[in-house]
């Protein structure tokens, strides 16, 4: 099979596993995407009927569109197989996740359970029951999101005679009592299987174990559901949900998936334990139902004419004159005897037909198909009533009375409830409401062809301004197009590029249009003058008033690099001042006078010519009484020169030029 192309479209890449079907990874060579192809053996006995039933049951699942349901992309068939094509989900199934991560955190269990229920609820709302809810059919994608797969497959296979023992073993651990008995199923069948799965999520084990699948099924029918508290300490509210989901009698379970969802939301607020419905009360309920069905069946029975009526038709001839009566009675008697004998022989030799018949499931048949079936079973078409129904097309049977599976005597009457299709929807005036909310409401009502056209206005974005279907007009939701005119908000204004324009001029114009001007930074620029805009973001396009415009402003040309020179000078004390110091003739006097004589201080003026100083102006004045060391600083720009000069007592004593190359 690997490498083959199925349905002229799907190239088989890899075998993924088996069970009720052979599952392959494939490539859709038309759309160039990965898909999963499930190939299911067709019923060789009645292929045409098999295909019709399979297509009817499975094709409806293509209409399911929910984040927690694996999308069915295509349905097809070959001489040997039914083919189902679905999206690829990369990740483990829930069974693998439980085995690898047991025990699961309560919060994770609640999250998985709620996602599963939302997917189940979506399908139930569209009249589709899974009938095989189990961890193996729950996939987890790479984001941990639940994806339920194989909706409709269980019923499709049962109707096409494909429930071999090895295909059911994987499901019997989660089978509802009514399924195990072969009775009719409804939404509560999925709720029972969900309850078993919730038990496994919380405990990591199955409620019933036995050597054979039949033994497990019998436990689901007759044995009390095990107390989850024996395996794990869980909140009372959560335990109650498991118990109510897994009631043996469907009437005692939650009726709808959203009922279970509501219970999960508030399970922490529950403190009272759930009381299981007693067995004798269940038996009373079941007995009442059986008696009611039996009574209804008895009313359907009609009397069959007896052969004696034929004799009554002949007896009036006895009133004729004796003359004729003497001739014909013997002839009539002989004829009647021969006819009766022939009738007895035919009766004894003719293959006998069962006096009763179990009504086939006529749901989803047309009236013509149902009448043909009833005629073939010697049953009579009774009252045909009609009602609107979202999940059944016009002319399709919704249910019968007596219900499918009921035993009815031949000649009995069967009433039918036939769908008129979806109930017409009366259009509402949605102007002024938000489009997303209205779209969700209409999709919930069944509309699939909803569109919108944008238009600028003073209304908030998303507000409906107009609609092409007038208020009060009636539609059939499926396929009826509706187009809304929706506000795109205030019309955006084109932005002007203000590069090179002064900041103040640009700010004035932009703020007058309702924009916010933000100076992000200031930079040196040799091309843009000081105070002008170097760049802006955004610099083009259409934007709504109130948008922020970021600008960078010029500081003018960047100044050249500068260097600071530290120069150490030795400023000499004037020689003539040294010579005028007093002297002594005697050594004693000399020592005394030396201590008393002090040099005369003189002024030394320092002139600096650099970046910050003018050489012609005195930068610093100090007094010296001897040769003095002093440091001067020159700050020179790159490529420029400077100088310094020192004058002592009005005479230049030091002068030098410094180049900064």
C-alpha cells in the first residue's frame, strides 16, 4: 500500500496502525499537505446499501467544525474499502498520556475533560453521537489541546455489519449498558463513556477488569460502578460527576454534555455526596417502559378474517326453492371440501413466516424508503407528522413509533415523524451591534455563509452599520447568505515625511491632525541643520489620529575631537631681584641677617591661547619669590594649534606654540 495513490489524490506514506480501520499517513497531492487516510473494509454482502448507509452517517461529520474535533476532510469508497480522510494531529492519544503521566493533576484532568465535553456538545447539537468515546479516540496536539476523532464511525460500522469481535474489544471497557444490551442509544451513551474515561483520568485504571470482552460488557450491565474513593482522594463534587455520568439507567444520567460542563465548573462548591438511584427504582422505571411499549404494540394488532366468512356467503343459497337446493348442496360441499383441503396442504407446506418483526432503524430514511421497507415486512404506514429539525434534512425520518428495535406483529401500524428541515430564521435588525457577537449568534443558529464589508465611519470599529437582509425576513440558515456593512472606524490619514523640516513646524502640523509627536533622541548630523528632523517612524502610510509619530532631531554638525595638553613650567625669579638682597661683613652678622631677609615677591602673568582662551588676555596671575614650578592646560581641537606665554614683572620669560596634529 505504501506509495500507492488512493482516490486519485492521497499518496500513502506510512502505516500508522489498525483496529476498526487501517490507518495511514498520506500526502494530499492536490493541496500539498499531510492527511490521515482511514481505510475500512466494505460489506461484501450488500455493497450498495453499505455505501449508502456509511456515506449518510459519516458525511455528516464533515460539517463538524470545532477546535476539539479532528476535522473530516473527505469521504470516498472503492470496490473494497470505505475511505475517510482527516486532518493530521501530531501528538499522543489520551490513553498514552495517562499511561506516561499517571497520576494526572486534578486541574489537568478538569481541563482535558472540559475540552472533550465541548467537542462532544458541538457534535450532539448537530445530531451526531460518537458511540465510541474512549482515550484512544482522544488526541492531544503539541499545544495540549484535545482533538476527538472517529465521530460517526461506530454507528456507520454497526450499520454495515462490520463489528467483528476484535474490533470491539478496545471499546468494551467504555461501553454503555444500553449499547451492551443492543438497545437504542442517544447522547447519554456518550456521557456514560465519558464518565468511564473521567474515572480513568483520575485513577489511571479502568473500572471493570475481566478475562473476556463479554465479561466486561456484563459488568457494565449488572455490577455497581466502583467507588472512585478507593483509588484516589478526590473532591466530593468531582466524585459525584463520575457517579451520575455512569448511572446504569440512561434516564438517571446527565441529559446533555453542557449539564456535565456546568457541573465541572462548580464542582468545588459541592459538599453533599451524590446518592445513586436504587436498583429497585431502576427496575420499576424499566418495567414501566416495557409495559407501555407492550400496550402500544397490542393496540396495533388487527383481526384477520376467518374462512367461515366464505361459508356465510354461500348459505343464502339455502333459501332457494327445494328443487334447486337438492342439486347444488352436494356440489358446493365437495368444492368447499376440496378448497379447504388444498388450503390446509398449502398451509402445512408453505414456509412459515414469523408473526412478529423487530422494526429496523428507519431514522435518516426518506418516507418512500420507509414505506418500501414496511411493505416488505407486512407492516402498515400509520400517521406521518412533520416538524422542523436542525439536524435532519427535509423529508428525512427523525423517529418512529414504535421505536426501532421494538417487536411488532405483522400487520401493525408504524407512525413516522418527518423533518421539515431547519426552522426558518426570522432576521433581526442588528445595526449598532458588534459584528463578532452577531456572527457568533448566527453561526450558533446554523448560518454558514456570513460575510462583511468594511466602511469608514465615526462608529467604533466592528459596529454593524447596515445589513443586506431586512429585519423580519425569514431564511433557511443552511446556505442563505447574509452580508453586513461594518465600521472600520475613523478613516486613516496619510503621513507626510518631515525629514529636514524643523521640529516645531512638523510638530504643529502633526498635532493639528491628531497625531502625537515623540522625540526619541537627538543626534549630530552634518546634513541636517540643528533643530530639524533627521528621520521619523512611521514615515509613510495611512494612520489613525491618535497614533504616535517618533522623530529623531539634529544637534547640528558634530564638533571635531579635542585634546587637553598639561604642560609643566619652571618660572624663573628675576636675577636683579636676587642681587639687591642685603649682605653682612661678619659671619655672625650674616647669619642673623639671613634669617631676617625675605625675597621680594613679584607677579608672574600666564597667557594661554587655545579653544577656550585668548592669548592676548591674562589667563592666570601668581606671585613668586623664587624659581617656581607651575602647570598650565591647553585644550586644542583636532588639526589646530595653541600657545602659552609667561611674563614676570612685565617681562616675557617663557613662550611656546603647541600643535595638535
